[in-house]
């Protein structure tokens, strides 16, 4: 039997191995949307649902878009995943409509480029021909459209995000997905704030279609793999609850704050601190010390879980994160030292993101 090799991403291989024919609801579907955006949030262990108030609120909690205090705010982040093999980029834009409502947009790409396709490395005569090796890209894309509005209740806001998810693996497979997130924030007083978001509130649907030519189908058959079939993938709802506080610690402008979030998943037992079926709870928290909104020092913990050791004992693990933020006249530069790829060769990555707050152009002012 001829042996041929094809290198594909895990999302594609999932369907190959399972040979799905109908609707499925796997754990960790659309997991690239759970990585997080912005070095400020990543430095705080992704505990950001209650306090988010910038352009990235379109991702974290659309209700936080009300906190945008300029005519336009732009947020950009670039990161590398799996020791640079994959690229992760995010762009967010927020616009204030009036004192009661705001709009937001976020685009996210998680992709791997120049993947070698070696299905035709060995020709029909059994000879190795490197000229037959081609390359392709695999990418996950998300486009989030958000709206937020203040409620008649003082300090309370609601927001919603409509998201479109597009995933492509070369010319072999692609999918379109649609979903809705709903967010809520409540400013209790000058020091305390509550937040909640229901992600994939109606479940997010990804419809997969596969386009494999006969040569590739023969490769799968000869190597013992099932030929993937078109199917519908579901991402089940997840609730995130957050409590944030911020307190003055000096008359010279120093403040200290933090947040603790609880991710409540609905897709069965996970390896989290509170693990049950169908609900599992994953807590994570972050703190920050700021000086007059000019300098922020951040730290956070996430990925709290128990792991099995070789001696059949369990060990409690957590992931620490640190970050730093600097602001100069409407320009914000944020840095985080965090592990965005738990399976990557390098345990930690350097993440940098930028935020820009813009006033309304003078030509549009009355």
C-alpha cells in the first residue's frame, strides 16, 4: 500500500477522524474565540467582563461599549501562537452615537500559512517528487457587530453582539457560522461594578462543506482515514459572570483594582476547579495598580485545574500572567507576558496591543 502524508490543522482532522454526517456539539468548538483580545485583559488573566469599557468590549462584553468616552476608539493586537507557527490578530473599532448608545466592530483572525500539502509527494510510479508538494493556508475568522445602550435604571447597560464565523482549510474545507452574544453591566457605585455575558446565547452554528478530489480521497482511504462529510457543528452557550472593584490608595493619584470572573460552560464535564455535568465553572482573576491612568501594572491567574502526576496523585496548577500599560494623550500601549498557547514550545509569549482614542473631527463639529 502506498503511504502518503497530508498535514492539516486539528479542526479539519477532527472531522476526518470522526467522519461526521450530522449535527454535533463538541467541546471546544470555535475555541479560537476563547483566547481573548488585548494585552490589558490578557495581563489580568482574562478577567475583564465587568470592567471592560473600550473598543475591545465588543469581544469581552458588548454592554461595556457605553464606557467609550471618545468619538472613536481603535484597538489592535498581534500575537503568535504555538511558538510562531500560527498568527493571531485582532482589530476593534468603537463609535459613540450619543450619551446613551454606542456601536462596536471587532475582526479576529487565527491562522496558519504555508502548510505543506504532501499528498502527491509520491507519484503513481512510487517515486518521490518534491515538485508535487504544494502549500495552503488554514484560518479562522470572526466578525463581531455590537450595539450597547444605557437602560433607564441608573448605572445599568445592555449590549448585544452578532457574530459571523468563517473557517477555511485551503481548498479542502470551509464553514460559515452565525451566533449571538448578550451582555450586561451594572455600575453599583464609584468603586464596584458587575458584569455578565452569555456567549453563543442561541448556540453558534458552523456549517461545514468539504471539497476533496479523488486523489486526496484515495490518500485517506489508503491511510485508514474516513472521508469527511458535510455537517453542522454547534457551539453551546457559555455564561461568564464578573465582579470588579477599583479603590484609591493614595491622594497622589494611585488606585488599586481587580476583577474575578467565573466561566460557566454547558457542554459537559471539563478539567476545571468545579467540574460537573453538564455545568463546569472555571474561575480566573486579575489585579492592577494604576497611577492617574498613565501607568498600569497588572497581574492575573487563569487555567486553574488539577493534573494527574505519574505517581497517581493530583496536582493543582495555575497560570500566572503579568502586564504593563502606558498612556500618552489618547494613545495606550499595553504589554502582557502570558501563555496564549498552552501546547506551544515556548511556555510564555510577549503580547503587545495598542489603543487609540480620537475626538470628533473639527469639520464635523457644529
